[in-house]
C-alpha cells in the first residue's frame, strides 16, 4: 500500500539538515542509512552514500528520482548469474564471435 496523502512524504529530518544551505557541487557524498527516505526536490544535485547493508553506494540524485526512495538506487542483493554447462558454452561462443569481429575490424 502507498502512504496516505494526508500524512505526506517521509523525508528524514537529518538529511534535510545536512543539505540545508549547501551547494550540491562543492559538497562531498552525504552518508546515510535512511533508505526509506523519499527524495525531495531540494535533494537534486546532491550525492548520497546510501548504505546497502554492507557498504555505502553513491547515488547522484537527478530530477527523475523525485518521489522515489533512496533505497531503490542502492541494491541490497548481488545477482550471481545462473549457469551450468549450457551457459558456459553460450558465453564461449559470444566471446569467440567478439574476438573474430575485433580481428576483422583490425585487418580491414
């Protein structure tokens, strides 16, 4: 369910205090653990180091991100591809075709 309109968006007060009166260009990444904080228009241009459970991931806020949560841009899980013998064969064919294309381009 989405948040009620009468409550308004949740923006962490500490984040707003940290960016208040600062220039986005001259400010380094602002460390935060507030993944649930919604991105407000005042945050555009700032870089936030959002914690993903293991380390901080830099997120440069743009206008397209307004209304989303900071945590959406710092994935918490790493995807290790599914594989097996068939996947290795496909990867090898792709690598071979890339090498052949590079050789053809170099010789041309």
